[in-house]
C-alpha cells in the first residue's frame, strides 16, 4: 500500500470512529484528507520514501472559529494525538508543540494560505498567475477522504479547474521557453564550444517541456525532483519522456530536442489545442487557426492570441512561466 492508501485506511479504522464517538457535533463541519508536500501526498512514494517523514496519519481541516472554536480545536488535537501510535508496522512521529507537524488538526484557511497565499477560492486570473506551479501542484495533490461542509473541496476544485485564459497563458509561455532554450540557445552554445552553458540550456528546455506537457492537460507540474515521475501520468507521452531523459544525458542532444518539439506538437494537435490546416473549415479559435504548422513559436503566439482577457493577452508570453 502507498502512503495515501495507508492514510485513508488509518482514518477509516481509527480516526472516523474516534470523532463519531467523541465529537459527533463536528462531523458535519470538518474535512479529512492528505494533501501538501511529500511524495506520499503525490502518490509517488516508494520503498526509498520510507526512510524519513513517512508515518500513518491524516489531516483534519477545520473551518473558521465561529463554527469550530479554539477549545474544540485543542480537544480535537489532543484526541488525534491519543490515536494508536503504531499502524501497519509504521510508527507516528512525536507531537511537536512548536509546530511543523505534517499531520493532525489544521485550519482550512491556514492550510491554503501557506500553499497558495489565499485563504479561499481564487478569484480572477491574477490570483492564479501569482502562484508558482509547484505550489499549485501541492494545493491539488493528494486526496480528501471526507468533507462534511464541502468548503475544503470547493477551494481545491477551483485550483484544479483554472480559467482557460490562465491555462493558455501558462502553455504559451512554456512553449516559447522551449523554442528559446532548445531550438535557439542550445545550438548556439554548442557552436561556441560552451558545453557547460549548453547543458544549462538543455536543462531549461526539459523543465519548460515538462511544464508545457502538464498545461496541455490543464495541470501544473511538481518541483524538479518529481518532474519525471509526473510525466508517467501521461502514458501517451511515453516517447516524449524518453526524449527528455536522453536530452539530459547527451553531449549533443540537438536531434532529441527537435524530436521532442515535434512530439509536443503532436500532442497539442491530438488534444485539439492546435489544428492541422484543413481539419476544421469553420468555427476555429485563433489558436486553432494559426497553430497549423509544426512550429512551437507560432503555436505559442496563437495560443496566447486566443486569450480573451486583453490585459492578460497583452502581457509578455513568459509572464506565467516560473
């Protein structure tokens, strides 16, 4: 079982019965789950992950103090700490009174403020654009096992389904970054004999390529450590993943870079983000009409041109890239 499965089972077998017996009045007000930082929240944990910060446990998320007061929060926290310290051969960490605990009782507003800078549902494209992708990923990862109010889930859903304009800005920026770093600067660095700079350009290309694939599916990517594991979630991008791995390992990855650019264009066409000329006679969006050629820069500009909000559309194509 992975960490999420263990957490859910620990909640169902130990946590839910405790709350239903001792705090029945809170069942309709709390949310329970496991989200945030850590491979077990992503569903990416393996045997290596168990050497640190791996324990049975879950998080209880509380609404504002008008609905669940501080005394109730304190008592619930004490009750959580009284749960079995060992479960499925794993042992829970000791409670840290100075804070820093990754499991236990938290306020919903505080959890999202720490991850996103906002306490509730994001409003407007500026709220979305201000958040780095890896923080965004953590706000929507993991699972919510139970949500009595639905409030916690509503905030997550808003981050999971950002406005189309925001997705287009993110995608266009990463595509343009791919052309800059891979199709232009990488080859120029090789021509100068600057192998170190070429490797940096290749790494930047791969980072942008992972971001572009994620946003082609409307999703942010995690931080670098888990980027290639993230790519495994898209089976149809298997060749893309292989090419990116080769680019990082190669002394001259020019061919692989061009092949990766062709692959992302294939994926964009298959997803209807750009359309090959003649496949749609009418009703095309600007992104579909202009993104006909296997040219990432043209596709990036066309996707950006499809943004409805004029202010966002006229910002630099790289404004949303991090």
